[in-house]
C-alpha cells in the first residue's frame, strides 16, 4: 500500500491514538482488573472479554501509529473544476446510462458501501484530474474496462461520516 494520506488524515489518526492511549486504555485496564477480581479465571467470560477489548485497543494503536509513520503526505492540488481528494463526482456509466455518485478519498477513509472511493482504487486513480464532460476509460484489469462520463464535480470536503476506517 502506498499509504498516501492528507494532513487531515494524519491529524485525525493522531487524535484517535491519543484518545485510545489516555482514555480508552485506562478504562479497559479497569475492566480487566474488575473482571479478574470476580475469581476463577478459567470460567470468567467477563475477564476474557475485557482482555480481548484491551488487546484490540492496543492493536488499533499500533496500526494507526504504523500508518502515520509510513505515510506519504499528499496535498490535494486539484483545481476547483477537477476531480480530486474529498470531492464528490457524479458519473454516467456509458454501458447502461446509469448515474452513480462517489466521493474520492484517501485509503484510510474509503468505504465503498457509503460511496467513498480510494484515490488508490482503479476508479479513483483514473478519475483524478479530469473535468466535467470528459469521458474516462476505467481499466480494472487487462480484460476488464468500462467508460464513464463525468457529469458533475462538487467540492464537498470531509464530513462527520468520512471517518478514518477501522482495519
């Protein structure tokens, strides 16, 4: 993975790391202590659940720290009328005339179920820099490609829903 992130991505990840270290870690350690105090650990579901939650938090911290450390910071230097990071693009699919709308985001914010497409995906990568009215061939593999026409570009920026993804 190229790990191309914006400054905002890094700020959001650093804030999550800090929150997980200062707040969540402390809470989860208390849960482990409380569950351990319940006695026999061989049949103590609460203890195992608390340990699992603690380990997941530590894993998430390590993941985010690695992403921040290895990130290549990118700036969205696209012009107002070009497809770029954190812009929403409406496409007309040439094969059937259907219309689809996607927001182009960095990999750490992608969520295809919510229409958030990564700049590193075939669609995101090949749309970058294009303008309204342009026809773009999206090549998925040597055997698969399709054509789209850009019908609208909107500078929507980041919203509350465009969260840093889990793993």
